[in-house]
C-alpha cells in the first residue's frame, strides 16, 4: 500500500491525512512544525493524554472546546483548578469527560509550573530530547523511540500523569521534535526548512 495520497493540488501527502476532512489542514500547517511556545506544548501533551484509547479525530474535533474549558492550556491558570472545576468539566459535553484525564491535566499543570521554575521554560526542557537529525533522516514507523521512552520516564519521575512513551512519541511527532512526514510528502521539505530556522 502506498504511504501517500494525492491532494486536490496534485501533490503527494502522508496517507493518514486523507482519513478525515479536518486532517488535511492540520497535516499541512501544524503537524511536525517545531513549536517553542510553552502553552502550546502543554496543550498538546494534555490532548495526547485525552486521546489515549480514542482517535485523534475525536480530539481534534473538540479541540476548541478543550481550549475554552482549560483556558487555552495556560498551566498557571489550570494549576489553580479546584474540585468545582472538575465538576464543571465532567458536565461539559464539548470535551472528553474522563475524571482521570481531567485530574491528570490539573496535576500536570502544577508539575509544569515546577519544571518552568527549575528549567526556565517547558520548551527548554522538552527540546533536550530532540533526537540527532541523522537518526531521523527517514520517517519512522514505530510508535515509540529511545527519546520518547526517556522523556516519558523523566516526566513520570517528576510526577506527571497520562504520559506514556507512545503518548510522548505522538507529541514529539506533532510538535516537530522529529519529522515523520513520509519522504514523498510535499510538507516534509517545509518542515525541514522550519527546523533549520528554528531557535531552540
């Protein structure tokens, strides 16, 4: 089976972006482009945790609702959430109403604050786990890597939850720590260019 599909513009893209209409824009403008904004990094870690056991399409369709519910994933704000917020979120039909995952985001917001105090920023810490570019010269087919295992282990040691190596690997793919666009994908070269100009 081919690893690509041809878009309406006649150009090849990763096959997965043809699985749902909303995937195309996400694939072309977000997935794999490097991110240094702490709130966006925290958002993605949180949404990957919510995705556990579900499809990314479900989460992407609800992403704006998640952003509203969790104050744009400003972890300084989320860290102050109380039982009242848990009750509010468990009634919010616009998000995934899973108590464990909601509580994990609240817990992780506090852990993120601690990490920022120690490291200066979430990005400074996370980008240390970027693999050697030569190691990632070709798209991967695995769902974990040595770096995702290491980052997951380190975050768990610091008390983060819902942060297994598969979740972390999907996060690293999406946030640009690795470029897993297939070789014939028109976006792969754009992501490579973004990487060259990215300030870590």
